[in-house]
């Protein structure tokens, strides 16, 4: 789904939510009107009782009729109170849904900015820097590395890192260990529990393969989160998957561009040598 | 229209865009961006701002130095300052608040938290 579709989808859901909310508000208004009408009826009946008080016999037919009406009104009141409770619960649900939609909108906005930044340059180093900024600022990772696949050797080579020296990071074979397996399968990896985890460069807490469709070109391996970030949220999981695709295409295109620029400059050098 | 002028000081263009994008959702905010503390100070002296959001870890001049200098400027004694940073330790928070920051928000970026804080400080 494109950003435009995602935005439309979010806008559609927001409209749907507003429609439901409006209906709820109208229903509450109707209930309030009904309640007002019944109160008015009770007052009228009380006035009638007062006026006719001297004529009404305690167990006479009029008194029985009035008692019946009172009973009916009491029942109606109970029903209305019950309905109000239901409406209040619905309103609470709407409020919760509103918060959820707001969060989703924010996530989409963040993703839009992230992907916009990723595709704003063809400079390979700049793309890597943007990936690092996103992983730090949006995911909340303190220590991580970016490894890219060398298709000739089938090795994942570290190209960027945060909180760890890039040179200290190992090269990893596809299919070997947690990182290699994640790249081999193309599936994200998340550690089951972060409790007692100690950093091991071969055993990260999260692996996000950088994929262009099914073609994996590298991986982001996370080893430590900020101390204020003790767990991943649902939004994080969505972000990981969506980000992996955008980061992968940005890395791939910038690398192709710099390769072609390099080749062009070499060819230009040869041409200059031959023509001078 | 509130007509408030807001300065966002952040060295990471991605992060700056995220904050600006979030703030644009509040109607009437006029947002100016600065790359670091020095750039921020330049912009603060060129025009009057009603709210400052700043990162801490920045090249040339960090956010804490900026907060301290802003608070020593008589024009900005009462201007709300929000620090948005990766530093989550209690002592970092206390230090920023002691220097004069009004609020301290930790990364990863939480748009709702930023918007709530801004609305609360600016009463919008």
C-alpha cells in the first residue's frame, strides 16, 4: 500500500469514526429528549393528582391507574438510565478508538517523513546516516549496526553503526547465526525476553532484514534500546517492516547511483586520456 | 489563529522534520528551524519566539548550553523551553530542568506527547 493509500485509508477511517460518533451523539440527544418528555409527564401527573387529590379514593380505579402509570414511568426511567450507561460506554469506546486512530495517524506521518528523507538523496553515506537517525529517533535504539550483503562472497559486511565501532562488528555469512538466519529467511527476528540480555554481536535483540520484495540486501541488527524504552509496541513492529522496505530501496538505489557515478568517472578518465 | 512563533533546534534533519510536521498540526504556529545551538541563538536574537524546542546532543553548541544562555537573556526569561532528547537518565532530566527547561521529553519521538506538552505550555 502506498503512502497516499495509507493516508486515504486513515482519512476514511477517521470519517467513519466521525459518522459513528455523530450517530452516538444524536442517539444521546434523543434519549435526553425522551427523558425530558417523561419528566414533564410525571410533573403533569403529579399536578393532576394534587388537583384531584380530594376526589381520589386510595384504592379507587383512578388511584390504581395512576399507580400503574408511575410504575410504567419508573420502568421507562430504568430503561433510559440503562441506555445512557450503554451510550456512555460507547462514547468511551469511541474515545479510545480516537486515541488509537491518532496514534496510527502519527505513525503514518512519522513513516511518511522517514521515507521522504530516505528517498531525498542518492548519496549512499547520507542514506546510511538517515537510516541511523530513524533507528535512533523513531525506534529508540542506542546500539545497532547496519550490515549489507556482498553478493560475491555471500557475506554480510558492517557499513554503519551506532554505539559500537563499525570495525568491531563481525562479517556474517548468510544462514549463519541469528543475523544470518534472519537474512536467509527474510523474516524479522525479535528476542523473546530482554531480561538478562548481554550484548553479543552475533546475537542481537532485533534483526530487520532490508528487503526489496523478496530480495534481501542487508540487515539492521539492534543490540540495545534506550533505557526509557523497555519494550516494543505494536507500532514499532509495523514501523520495522515498513521501514525495512524503504531503507532497502534507498540503500540499493544510492549504491547503484554511486557505482554508476564511479564507473562514469573512470570511463571519462579513459576517454580524456585517449583524446588528449 | 494563535500566531505563536516556535523555534525548533535539532541537528538531525529527519528528527527536525518529524517535530515540524507534528507542530504544523497546531493551527497558527509559525515554525523556524535551527541546526544547532549557535544557529538557534542567532535566530533567537534576530526575532522574538514564543516557544523553543531543542535537542541536547548537537554539534558546535549543545542544547543544555543553549537553554542556559536563553534563560540568561532578559527577553527569554519566561519563554517555555521543551527539551527533546535521547538522554533518559534522571540526572539529565534534572539538569535540564535546573537550567531552565520547562519540559523534558525523551526519544524515541512520541508525537502525541510533544503535542500535548506544547498545548499545555502554550494553553492552545
